[in-house]
C-alpha cells in the first residue's frame, strides 16, 4: 500500500483536492445558486475585456522569447514566436505535466522550424519561467501588502505567502546552481528526461516509447550550458524581457480580477494575487487536463482564507476558467494542428519522443 502511494502521490493529491472541491460545492450550494442567478446582471463589457487582456499577455510572452533569443544570436520573427506561444499553451493545457511536455514540444517546434539546438531552446524556456516566478514575487509582495491594509492578513496568510516566496527563491537558486556547471546539468537533465518519460507512461500506459531519448540527451548539455553562459554575460540586456515577464504576470492576474468585477465583486486584489499564485504552483502536480478541479478548488480555499466566501468565489472562478479556455485554447489548437499538417512539426517525433 505504501509503495502504491509513493508511486501515485500526484494522483492521491488530485483525488483529495477534487473531494474537497465536491464538499465545497455541497455545503455552499445555496450561495452558488444565488451567485449564478445574477448571471443576467453580469457586465458583458468587462468580460469582453478578457480578449484584449489575453492578446496583451501573449504579446508579452512573445517579447520575452524574442528578447532572449536575440541575446543568444537568433533574431526570430515576432509572428512565429506569437504562434509558437499559442501552440505551447495548447500543449500545456491538454497534456498535464507541470509544463514538461510543453518544454519538449517547444524545443521540437523551434528545432524543426528554425533549426535551433534543443539545448538552447530549453534554456531559453527555463529562463522565461524563472523570470515569470521572480516578477510574480514582486506582485505577491504587493498582494500581501494590499491584504494587510484591509486587515485581512492572518497567520495562515502570512505562512502561505512566506512559503510561496521561499519556494520561488529556492527554485531560482536551484536553477542557477544546476545551470552553472556542466556535470550538474548532466545529472539534472537526465533526471528530467526520466521524469517526463515516466509521467507520459503513467498518462498513456500503452505507450512504450520514450518521449525523450536519454541517450540522445547527452548532445544537448553543451548547448544548454553555453546558452546559459551567454545570457549570464549579457545580464543588462535581460532587463527588457524581465519587464515583459512582469507585464505577462500582471495581465494574468488582471484577467481573473476582471471576471470578479463583471459579477460586481470588487474583492481585494491581494486575495486574487495570492490565490492565483498558489493555484498555479499546485498545477505542477496535477494529472488532469488544464488542472480541471484542482485550480478551482485551490483558488476557492485560499480565497476563503482571505475572507471571500466559497459560494461567491467558486462560481466566478469557474466562469473565469471557462471563458479563459474558450479564448486561449481554440487558437492554439488550430495553430498546433496546422503546424502538424504543414510538416513544421514532425508527428512521428511527437509520437516517438524528442
């Protein structure tokens, strides 16, 4: 029994989270019905704002990639990177793996579409993620300050914010530690490849192929390390991509808050920031497409801690998720399959690993 729990710990966490979500729905069902009964009074103009907010978000993501690739000597077109960002979002949404499948797809997309080394592309993508979490740390501090002004900070909120901040710092330091040494990169990348393969085999038990061929992975280490060293020696040029990562984080939080405003719920933005951050980090262990149920459950629990009733937050969060998915996923789906059809991504490589 213990060994089964060790092997399936992610699944256990997901089941428990979904169970808590079901309990929340049951005990707050009257409040949920009351909130949903106000759908006819929702401000449609505010909901429409989600579209330009998401467009701006992908603009920021594209500028991050464009700036980072330019530093390492690759001047990629804005249009290509914008499309690739949409495709990447679709892959991450459909294949829940804490973003690991997305990294593999993005590497393959740029290797076959722009003849770039997988090590270089992987490093750029990881640097983007690091900038995301570091810029969100600034937003997180603002969120905690906003709650403090309104007197909504209790010991549990302080603990949650502190834990999340510490996690961000440790992730960043861990990345710098690994990327700064070739042998450490070797060990980490081999572990990463095995993790991806095990995860995909868990999600698709019938698959006997490696998503990432570990024997071929050795070729990536030198390119990976050289890209890191190039970026490190040009730190002054990273300022602009970092500012765009800050913009990307702001637009993602703004998208959530706009839906709350549309329902007439002008809640403390600090609560939204903290709940959003924790829900997205929780997605790292989700085994469900789009983190369905996990995201909504975590958001609702955290918002309840900050004083927002579950009967209010749960239906609005679900509405945000539905609208956000309808805006983002279809374009990514179309571009993803268009890339396959045009041979810009080799489907055999997708099936047999990178």
